[in-house]
C-alpha cells in the first residue's frame, strides 16, 4: 500500500475551501470529497 505524498496547499486553495465552507451550501463531508481533503482540515 503506497501512501499519497504530503501536499502543501496554497493560500488561494485554502481561501477557496474556507469560502465554500462559510457559504454553507454543502456539508463538510461533501466539501472534503470535492476538494480531496479531510473534513477535520476544513474545520480547522
């Protein structure tokens, strides 16, 4: 089993995810799947 290499997210990517979370149009799990990050990363 190979692990995905650690990814560094740009500030623009983080802002895009944060704005999507604030809008509240999708659930955290839907956003996590869309942006391919863990739901805990979105809440942080």
